[in-house]
């Protein structure tokens, strides 16, 4: 059977720009896995929404689990890349921390698919994430950024001593994550008011204020006003 023009164009795309094809696959895969999980997602559905085929997806990623892990890595890569673009080293420690918290809140809010994939991994005890050196390396870089901010803040006397950057990362993530992960149940109980644009700006500001208050120097006993 003769190849269709569409198939010929598809093959030319694979050969001429394989990186673009892989990015296209991963973009769709993130949405599919976020919606259906590893077991529920279907390769044929991903292929149908991309400029490629099931055969080429298997060629690039090995199998469905291989594609899932790469999609998970890509989702983490996006948030870490956004943090890098913030250029936090050029800001004062307080401004750097405030910008990082604001970015995290906004990124999670605008990328619910990332939150859903992390939720799925938690359901499965992080069995796929655990084996990824890419994700481990990416998240170590996130901790190093916070470690640098904490170190500078302590040196300048604007942060209290002994801050744990991993614990601080946990606290920043917790507020930003909950805002997305628990929106359906929270909205069902209390309504959608807190998820309007204006309300979200206020909540983001409160999260930033809470984190900044957390890192402030603590008065010594007897110095409390």
C-alpha cells in the first residue's frame, strides 16, 4: 500500500526535527498521565494528539512506563527552569525568598497537570520517581537555591539562624500544592470564591508573608515586647 502524504510528512518531521517531535509527545503525555495515571493513559490516545505514531513513541521512550517517567521528569524540569529564570542571586535575601514563593504559588496554580502527576506518584509511593536521577538532580538544585538565600539572609541578620532549606522548601510547597490539589473538595464545601483571580492574589500575598515571618530572627527570651 502506498504511503499517504500525511505519513510522508510525518516521517520527514521525525528525521528533520526529532527533538521537536519528542517535546510534542511529552507535552501531550503530561496531560494524559495527569488525567488518567500510568495505568489509565493510552499510548494510542497520546499518538492521536501528536504529530507522530505509537511506533515512534515506543522508539523514543521504550514503553509506556518509560514515557511516563520522562513526562514526570519534564514536568519537574519546567518548574526548576522557571526558578532559574528568576535570577534570585541579584536580589536581597527577603526579596529573593518572596519572589521564589510567589513564583511557586503561581506556577502550581497555572500547571495543575504537574500537581496531579505528583499526586499520582504519592498514591503509588513514588515508585517511578524514586528511580529517576534526573528528578533527584533537579530538586537538589532547588534546595541549593534556598540554601543560598538562607545563608545570605543569616549573614545579613535578616533571617534567623539554623534555617533548614529542605524544611523551608516543604513549607513553600505545602501551601502552593494544597491550593491546587484540594481545590475540588474545598470548593465543594466552601464555594469557589477563594479561587477567583483577586482572591488568589490575596492568598499568594498571605503565603509570602507567612514564609517571610517564619524566617525572621526570633527575639531572645525576655526581649519580647
